[in-house]
């Protein structure tokens, strides 16, 4: 039995397969995901699991080069922006329009 942080088989495999320059998107249920993308649904019910614990678990398994966040998080959700800074300390952040995130 696996004893590391990530126990979800599909998520663990996806993280293990990430390479330099690859992108991992962690998003809510409303995010438009293209049909040809690999999708791993962790949802149990609305807002469960919460984003922060998922990111905290993921960051223990991988090294990230940068964080890309929608402008709206910085402008309209300062608590989440602070949490992202705490979870990914010192990581360069690129802010993009929501339409591109």
C-alpha cells in the first residue's frame, strides 16, 4: 500500500508523469476542460475537497516552476491569493485573464 501523501491512483500517476515544462491545472467544476485533456475528478460534493488541501498535498509530490493564476483571484479573492503564496512560497506567479486560465 502506498504511504505517500497522494493516495488517489489517477492523480498520483498524473503527477509522476509530469515533466519539465508540463502544465497541471487544478480547478473547480466550472472550468472548461477540452475533451482531449486528461481529467481527474476529485469531487465528492460541492466544494469538497477544498482547493487548499489538494494543492498542499500536490506540492509535497512535485517541484513546480511557476504558478499561473487568473487575475480575478488577485483582484477579487485576496484570501485565496494569500493561501497560494503560502502553499507555493517564492514561486514566480503569472497572472492571466480568466478567459485564458
